[in-house]
């Protein structure tokens, strides 16, 4: 698990309340002057997670369910935070004591709902505000408190609420409508999920500040919810601004995104205007010309990511997998040799997407594909120069990559299992 250097937005879709979870687990509501901070009294001393070197954090499944681990004697104190719609909207905070000794957890900031009332024992050994509340947590026990979004008050927390796993599944179901990626690079998959979740909670970039990021973001949102009409005026204006810029891979991706949104909205005239003014086509990014997507949720290391950079990373990742009818424009990454992977619903045209999988037959990759929407000729000049097809679905055995993969490959957790010979992709 790595340390996340950027905050994570949490909230409930369709409702205005939002908060940022900082790398130490501090929750900063956007509409409140005070943050919810937590502190742990363990067997050795008081611990301040926001400043401890041994604090680690991850976004579970790349979603806005944030787990912060604080090292204490003989184990961890594990802080999980996520928002749910129950009770008019609440943010749940769970602190699990994974050590064999009891601990105490103090909170400062917004009023809290709790399953049991806080203790009235004095807080010694640390300087905290007078309104700090303290809860004992037994060994291998879990404390749950909550912030109510609409009414800031103390009181009893209802005994039933969605679990963190349920919320993770809900987010994944939602964002996967824009396309599913099952790749050997788990960190890249988590980056894609995180970027889409941030888009849903924060919205796209301001089109006047960054029309490229705006168009890339709106394209993702429309692919998730299907609501294109409301974006048409801003998409048309942003596309005009991008057309006046020098050509670049992300500008080209943004114009492709604008075309997809305008097509989804049935705006034929606007589509014709964009097509008439596009003066050049930028090549799809290759493994040599485009950096890999930055990891935002890695087991080893995590880079900070904001929404605008995240949508560019997202577009870059998709275009490295498929673009303009080309599968794997830069070829199969050498670190993926011997490992099965698959992607679903990657855009390859105005009204077309492709799903494909790579399975390995010895050193040779077998591709299984299915095109959805308008027919498109598929090619892969880097991975299989002699291969092309206009069949909407099928399978083919590609030549072995120029670099022979190692004989044995360590499986990546979460990667799909190889399909037997002749298996159907669909």
C-alpha cells in the first residue's frame, strides 16, 4: 500500500454535499469551517495520523471509499470513510482496531452521530479542543461514527447502513458503464476508476479554462449516464476553442470526444461544423510517444492526481488500447507478455466501440474481439502487421512479440484467467 499524496473527494451522486479526505484521513467538508480529525491513544502514546510517517492510505478499488492505516504497537488502527445516501446523506467513519490491545480514538470537528455515546473520561496526554470526543475501542473491535450532511447534530446512529464493500460495488457498477478494463497493471485500472469517480463528484473542468479537459470529461460522463443534450452548447463552444489550438494528441482526443457527445445528442449540424474545421488528424499515442498512465492507487507508490490531469490520463490509457480502429497502437507492452487481459467498450469511432481480449497460446497472443455499433475495420500494425478485419466479432492468432516473454509469469491479482482454445469472447 502506498501513501496517497492527493485528497479524495467523497459524496453522494445527485446531492450537493462533498468533502475531501486528506492523506492522513482528515475529512474536510466543503461547506463547513472545521474538518473532522482523528487521533489514536495506543499502548505507547497518542498518535496523530495526519503527521505520522507510518500512515498509509488507499482508495478501495479506486473508488471514494478511503482506507487510512495508522501503525500502532502490534497492529494497525484502520480508518475507513465513505458517503451513503441513507438518512438524507451521511458520511460513515469506521475505525477498526487490528491490534491485540485496546485503544482510544478522539475526534475533533463537526458534530457526530454514533452507535454508542462517547466516554466522558478526560483526554490526557494531548492538546485537543474542548469539544473533542473520545471513544474506547477494544482489541479487534470497530467503532462507527458519522457526519450527517444536512443537519449537523449529535445523536444515535441507526444500527444498519451500507457496508464499505457494498459502496465500492455501487461505484464500480456506475463507472464501468463507460468501459471496463481488466489489465495486468492494477494501478492503472485503479487510476481509471478514480478519475471517473472524481468526474462524477466534481464535474468536468471549466470549458473556458481548459476546453480539452472539459471535452474529455464530458465524454466520460455521457458514456456513464447517457445524458448528452444538456452539454451541447458548451461542447460546441469548447470544440471551437480546441480547433483554434495547435494540433496535439490530447486536442485530437478532445475533438473525438466532442464528436461522440454531439452524435449522442443528435446534433448533425454541429457535427458537420466540427468535421469541416478539423484540418488534421493526430496519430494515436504509442508506447514510445505517450507516457503510461500515472499510478494513483498502487501497492508500492502513488502519485497525486487532479481531475483535469486525471481525464487526460484516462484518454491516454484508452487510446493506448484502441483508437481509430487500431488495437494496441503501440503494441503489447512487454511487461504484459504472457498475462491475459481484456477491455470492454473502448471508443473507436463516432458511434462504435470495441471489446477485445488477449489470451496466450505459448508465446503467441490470441485476440478475441467484438465491435458494437457502426462497422469499423480493425487493425493492429504494431502487434500484428498482416492482420485486419471488418468482421464484427471473431478471434485470431497473432504472431509472437519480438521480445519473447519469460516462461513463467507471476499472476496479477484480479487479472482474468486464460480462456481455453476456441473459447468465445462474447
